[in-house]
C-alpha cells in the first residue's frame, strides 16, 4: 500500500483541524498585537498555545480516533506538548528571522511558521503522539526506527 493511501485520510482531517487552529491562532495573535499592544513574540506564544490546546483535543478524538482516557491520554498529552514546544520554537524562529530580521509583515512571518510547523507537527503526531506501542518499545528504539523505515521503503 502506498504511503499516500495510509496518510491521506489522517492528513485531510489533520489539515482541517489545522485550519480551525490557524484561525484561532491568527485571530488571537492579531488581536493581541493590534488591539492590546502585546509584543509580537508574547502574542505569538499565547495564540499558538490556545491553538495547540484545541489541536490536541480535535486531533486525538477526531483525526486519529483515539477515545481512551487515563494514563495513555496523559502520556499523549505530554508528547503533544513536546511537539508543540518544538513547533512553537520553529514558529518563533520564523517570526524573528522574517519579521524582526528581514522586515517582512507579521502575518507573512507567521504564515511561514505555520506551514513549516504543520509538516513537523503532522509527522510527529501520526508516528509518535497518537500511536499505540508496546511499553517496551519507545519512539527512538531500534525496532521503532526499523518499522518506520520499512513503512517508508515499502510504500
């Protein structure tokens, strides 16, 4: 089976959730920057975190169909926060580089971060956060890496 057939249904939902999150993120960001006069980096952090909270809930229950609660949800949320921190860092790098460094408009810099962050976030969400594994098999285990490589090569 080709990778695109396995990824497409999840990716379509992930992108739909991303659109909702982007609207939340951009709306809160622009309101904080232009109406409340919050500094750009602080506004970006606040708006991103609100979008991320929505993202976890929607992706867990709708995109990836995870309807479990308890310890697994807690582990997933911790992993999701780690992914969000990595994506937030990428967003901030784009914002600093493009807006503060090169003088691009805030929304251009923010959009660049969103596009790059979406790619990273989907990959980590699909293959690390919302995936069931035996407890002895972590994300960076040899078995996990071999399985992921085989999936990519055989598709």
